[in-house]
C-alpha cells in the first residue's frame, strides 16, 4: 500500500535508505517500551545518514523538504518505532517551519541552520504544569526578566520531547516589559538548565518527554528571536502533520502484523488459515478502508500545502490541517483496534507488538490540535461563512 503514495525518485531513494534502519528500530521497539528507554542509537543513526538536516533549505545544506516528503518519511520511521518517529518529527517539523516562515532575525536564523547542518537538534518547550497545552491559550508562567545585557529566565516546562538528545530548546516565556510572550533559544549547556526525568506514560514510552527546569538562566539579548504579539490570531503550521503521519505508521505496522497472522494461523477447527474466514476478511477489508481514508486525506492536504505560494493561501488551510490530523489519527486507532480483533486474545500478551501499538496510537488523541478544538473551529468557520 505504501508504494501508491510514492511520487518521486527522491522519495524512493530516501525510503530505501530508511528501510534497514526501520527494520532495526522495529527489533528494538519492545525493549524501548518495556524499559522506557530513550532510543539514543536510533537518533544518532538518523543523524549519520543526514536525515536531520533534510528539512533545511538547499542553500543551507538541506533538501528543502516538502511537507508531503516529510510525512512519507515519518510514517515509514513510525512503522518501525513510534517513539523514534515522534521524537525526531518535532525537530524535522520545527526546522521546516523556520525555513517556511523565516520569522527570526536573519543572522540568528542562518546560525541555527548551520548548527542543524552540524547535526544539532532542537525542539520547542511550551507546555507547562499549570497551563497545559499552549494551544488552549494559557499564558506561560515561565518568565524572562529583562536585564541590562540580556534576560533572566525562570520556569518549568513539561512534555519536552527528545530532551535527552536536544542541543537547543525553543522556550516560550512571558516578557513583562513587552507585555507579550517571547520565544527564546535556550542552549542545553546554559547554566541553570536541567532535565528532570519525569516521563512515565503507558504510551510513547521512549520519547524522553521529560520536564525542562530553568533556574536563573541568563540569556543574551539575541536569544530572544521573536515576540508573539499577534493576539489570538491562528497561523497555519503544516509541519504539525508529522504527528498524524506517525500514528498512521503505527497503524501500518499493526495492519502488516494482522495480515501475517491471518495468513499463518491455522487452528485445528478449520482447514487452512483464518485468512479464509469471512469475518477475518471483513476485518482486513475494513482496515484497508480506514488506512485509505486516513492516508488519502492526509496526503491530499499535504499536497495542497506544498502547492501554496503565499502565506494567506497557507492560512486558508487551517481547518483542513486540523481535520487531517483528526481523521488520520482516529483512522489509525481504528486500524489497530481491528487488527487486535483479528488476532484475538494473543494481541494482549506483553510479548505481542499489537498491545504496544494500541497504547502508542492512543497518544495521538492528546497531541495538538485536540479533536474537540478541531470540531469547534470547523463549526465556527461554517457559522462565519
């Protein structure tokens, strides 16, 4: 099924390059989940083949990765190990967003591009214990107080994915003097920066999404890269579709496992394998339909995004981007559920990968944007037409 979505030789080349790594990631998935290990070796191998710089512009040593390409590659990685895919997806997506929006000072932006070319990693740090997800509109309690020659930052961030491997954090903090939220580059090596290893979830156990603690961290003035003074105006961010692409990758892994099981399992109550049973064929067909629905919608929206020529055109896709996440994620959940029904009680054994896929894919409901916000925004959009 994957081949029907491959359009270019570039995509084919990189999928072939990822194949052996994905097989290795899959073989490590159970241990990563069981021990809640961060997949350091997986991330290092993605760095080694140049994957982490693909979303840089070509003039900075990247490939100017299209959104469609990113989703195809992230889906592939997730079919091996979901934690690895979701973790590296944030770095890839944020890099793509920086290239797309160019909303930092030029010198700072190009300096960061050079760091990424040199295999440095970055991710945002926006969620906090009391505010929850920033998409809900809460003002960060993390503060950056202006000093004569910089800022003094204090705060506590949660869900800082890939924390063990990051070199830079993009931290949102309240700047009282500006009356606005600022986005700051915080090097991991800065004095007062520490990671508290709090990540203990039943899903995506290897993402290393620990807490980031910031205690009297001094930052030079140029570490403030932008002020968010746009009020509640929503901007389209196509790169966030790396999230549903990850969960569709999990669904593909579950689908492949269920098909293999159906073609090889032969109880003595029937002749042949269970793949010949009408109810099993129905389940397999329903899985295919869910995958087609989720993937067609996701990649169609990605294609529209890549074809946009202006910011206004991209912002007009806000609701479609959110809808793509909702549909793809829920389709992925349905696929894993149907795969488990085909396999039966064996799918609940701790040694069976389906129980891990089931836990991992449910995490998609809690990644932004959440389903309720998507539905409410669609309703509001319809009312305002």
